[in-house]
């Protein structure tokens, strides 16, 4: 068995919900250490609109500050950054700024990439197809910019799944796509 990774897993705009803990438990069952920061200080949302309101109230810079603070005690030894939707965007920002990052696992979300970004980490993205929050033109540009930055990128698309299809408590839930995602993600982590 491959060496266990330390994974910092960031939640979506819904906050630290049961599905995030379930995802962390799945990663732990595969032998990984998983840190699950609560960037919303205990607040959760029942819908995207409420989640975006919490995110906007906290602010982008404060969310990033909280994420860096949560990852810092672990980052010295090299971590895999992972995230769900909004958490994926946050994970990507941290991974590209951390020269000791071991990998980046994105589920349902990406972020913009600076023109001067440089990294050699492996990156795996899992996303619905189509996804209203990750449209095709955005994903194509994201992929090209990530490759230009030096990352080894895999993109896995799930036709017909909803945006947050790995969360069984949301209408987007797609059991088959979720199982395929986790199987592929666990293989990715095992190969790091």
C-alpha cells in the first residue's frame, strides 16, 4: 500500500455538513490523515443562496486567511489540498502557493490561475457535465492554464450529474457518479 497522505479537505459553500465528514471518513478509511477546517465557524446553509450570503459576509480574503491558518500546522511536511466546490477553489489557491504541496484534489470546483503560477503537483478534478458553476469554456481555459503552470492534470466529467453530486443530502446527489469519483480519487491519492 502506498504511503498515507495528509489531506486538508475544505467544505463547499454549504458549510461543514455531514457529507464533508463522510468524505473525510472515506479518505481516513483508506489510511489517510484528514484535516477538515470549518471556514464558516459552525454555520451551514440549506441552499446555495444562503451559503453564498455566508461566504460574502465573511469575505474572500478572510476565508483564505482561515484556510491558511488551518493548513499551516500540517503544510511543513507536505499536504494534499482537497475541496468541494468553493472548497476546491480555496484548496487550489493554497496548493499553488505552497511549494511543499503534494497534490490537489478538486471536486466540483476550481479557481482562477495567476499568469505567473508555477507548480509541478498532480491535480485531479471531478466535475459534473454540464455544470452551471464550471462551464465548458471556463474549464477548457482552466485546464490549459493549469498545464501551462506545470501541473500534471486529470479532468473527470460526469454527464448528467448535478453540481454537488457527491452530497447525498442535496438534490444534486448522483450515487453512481459519486462512487466513480471516490474510486478514482482514492487511486489518485494512492499513487502520490
